C-alpha cells in the first residue's frame, strides 16, 4: 500500500503516473480521497480508508489518505463538527489520539501482511508559487488550478506543523515515512521508484511452480494438440 501526501502542486499525480507506468494495471488500483460524502461522515474517520486497503497480491495507491484527518481537519478544525463526534471526544488530545489510532491501524495492517510505504513529497513554498503561476499563465494548464489552492497556501505554516507532528508520531520500521524533496520532479520520481523497487525485490517474487500433476496434464494437452490433423 503506497501512501502519498503533500501540499498542493507537489507532484503526487505525476509521480504516481510516472513511477507506476510499467506496472500491470490489472494488479494496481489508485484511490484518490476527496471531500468526504455524507455517508462517509456518518462513520468513524478511518472507515472509508479501510475499505480501500488493497487485497492480497495487489498494489493499492492512496492519493491522499487517512492522514488528511490529522492534516486538513487539524488546520480547519471546524470540519470536526461535520464528523458528528460526541462533544466529550473533541478535546485538545484529539490529534494525539488520532495519530495513535493511525499508527495502530498501520501496525495492524503490517501484521496482516500488508506492506505500507508512505511518501511525503516535501515541496518548498517558493516552488509551489512557481508551479501555481505556470498553471495560471498557461491556458492548457488552467484546469489544474483551483482558487482553493491559494486559500490553502495561506495556512502554509499550520500545514507544515501538522505534517511534522504526523510524521514524527507515525514513522515506524514496519510502516516508514519517506520524506522526499519535491522541488525537482525527476529526483522525486527517482527516489520514490527506488524505494518501491527495493521493497518489491525483497519479496523474492516468482511465477508459480508447476507440480507433477500439472506437468502430466501439460504432457496430455501437448499430445492432444499434436494429434490434431
């Protein structure tokens, strides 16, 4: 399970596209988590993410993830009111509690055989402005720009603090964070690709071996095919 988090314009979409371009799409699924629906808000904060955990033998990619619950919700705390939590559970401890819940969730996943890799694409404020301006200046890129991008930029320092707290509280040997410099796209993609390849190679994957019974069936199949006129 590959988790991507970053500020706007850090290159999550491009990184996923380039790094995973040689992976068979039949075994890979990308889930982009947008604003939660009414149904999702009626459940616990991990519910919609847990449903998207990849099945065994598949690669699941989270374009944003449950970390939004301790990032954007932490920066915009009025969003907590939409989650219908009992008032007694909305305290100053809620972010530490959620981070602990996330760490335990990831620990649970790893004990079920799910490999969790988390990438924070660390974009500088200066580079973000540069990329925003490119989107505004190029008509073919206007579609990539949203006025909300500038509004969220006003909370830059708050987001940086939230990222720092989240990474510090949830980085473990089983579910490590990779803090990847994101000002140079080629370097970002290289680091992410190397990390994924290193893990996959460590799995020692191989095609299934043919057992004696199957070999006999193959011999019979060959004989039948060869006997056709």
